C-alpha cells in the first residue's frame, strides 16, 4: 500500500541505527514485515541484522517468501564483504534474448530497479556471460542478439571479497556498479558506487600526494 511504501522510504532515510531499531520494534512483527517487503533487500538486511536473531527471524517468517529468501542470503555474509554489501536487485537477461526482447523486458522491470543502467547477460544456470549498458541496447538493431553487442570482459568481485578491494575495483574502472559472483561465476548481485563511496574517499585520502597527482 501507499502507506507502507512511504514508511519504507522514511525508514530507509533514517541514518540513526538506534532509531531504526526502535521504530521496527514499535511496529509489531506483521507491520514491520510489510514495510521491509517494500524496501530493497540489502537495506532490509541491514536493518534486520541489527535486531536480535529471534526478532529478525519472526519478521522474516512474515515477509514475502521470495523477499525473505533474498534477505536471508544477504544476511549470511559478513557486512564488510561483497556478499554483505550487494543488492539482489539488478537487471539481467538470458543470452538467448535479442535487443527487441530485452527492451520489452526492460520496460517492465526497470521502474522498480535502482541501478538500471548496467544490464547483465546470463547463461542458463545464472552464469555471468557479459554486460552491456542501456545506451548499447537503445542504439542496437532490434534483431541483434545480446551476445553480439555485449562486453565479454566483465569486471566482477567474489562474494567474500573485502569491501576495500571492491571499492578499489569500482574506482579503478570508473564503474557505477560491479557484479558479484560466487565461486562458479553465478551472478548473485551487484554493488553500486554509492555502497562503497565512503570507502573510496577513505582510500583516496590515504594515498600519498604524489600518487594522487599521478592518477
């Protein structure tokens, strides 16, 4: 409902962790679950990770099953690793798609996705095959296969990669987001520039001045 959407947006904007916890605890399990269902999975995971294990599990059991599964996956990773930083909300297409099919799908799902610029191409089984941008898709011919226009050289990070290493890759390649894969190259999520911006700034501040000038 609109009220739950508004509550979810408000909760996400509150930076004080203690206040977030107090609000969730005051709502009751069902209402809290409804609101967290409206939030991106990574933000819901951050909030639930600050609650007791019992409280978090009670709320998760009342959440939409697919959403709860995504949140549990995120909560299973250390918060300072790629798996803990990533969001499971991204846009991907099967490698069998052509441009026309991808654009039709994009129009349906993009309004609900925060990072809708990078589009990932997956093999059957979810294996990361390539990446293209929205611009690549728009300027291509309708019946071109995605495999013809995608970039096969994809910068990525692994689930257990440290936050500092993720930030360094995003900065080095000037990316808006980077995909996260497991040990078998199955796409699990993405990490956006915003998620590691503070770390990028910290790393840059620690560099000697002569190195900053050389960049």
